[in-house]
C-alpha cells in the first residue's frame, strides 16, 4: 500500500487519481469511467484549476478558502480537504475508507466515524440538509457523493 507521501507525490506529478492495492474491481471501473467522462468533455481535469466552482460555492485551492454567495466559510483544514476532494470527484460515490485513505494518514489512524463528523461539519457550513442535499449526498452503505456539477476556473 502506498504511503501518504507516495500518493501525494503521484498526484502532484500529474496523476489523475491513485488506487491502492488491494482494490475492488468495481471501484477501478468507476474511477476509469470518471476519468473518461472528464476527457470526453475535452476539458482539462479539475485538479488543473485553482478555483472549483459550483454555482455560488467557490473553493480556492491555493488560498485554501471557500466562499458561498460571497461569504467566506470557516472550515477546519480537514473539512476543507474533504470538500476539495469531493468537488474534484463530482458525481462519484466515494467510500468512507477511500476518504480516510486519501485525507487521513495511516500515521494518525481514525475510524470511519471521523469522515461522518467532517461531513456533518461541512453540511452545517454549507447549510446543506442531508434529507434534501444540495451538495453532498449520503449513499447508504457506500459513502458520499458531491451531487452538483463542478467547473474549474484558472
């Protein structure tokens, strides 16, 4: 299994995604389909942009800031990383285990409940009702999905 540093280096060097072994074949297929969808649109991948934009929600990757309707949201570093990861993978169901693997290092082991706590924190800041989500949907037994279209801006 790749270390957090190896995964980060791969992504910084241009990898679109990273999948640790062992992996579920269905997850591999879903990730390939997500990459192909982005490529078919003829657009650069979202990770190539500074700003991730979803309507009135704007995430500035360099400044590590999030604004909704012009108001800056107060997010913890982990909640910011979670929102960024979800926005970089719109429409994709992301398991709690994958989120733990990508956003928490193995040097700081935590349970899947840590993901749920951060999602609740994000929903509160985004005024996102889990019963009628506008941004983050819970896919029961599978994980979470950012349900709106995200565009990248330089």
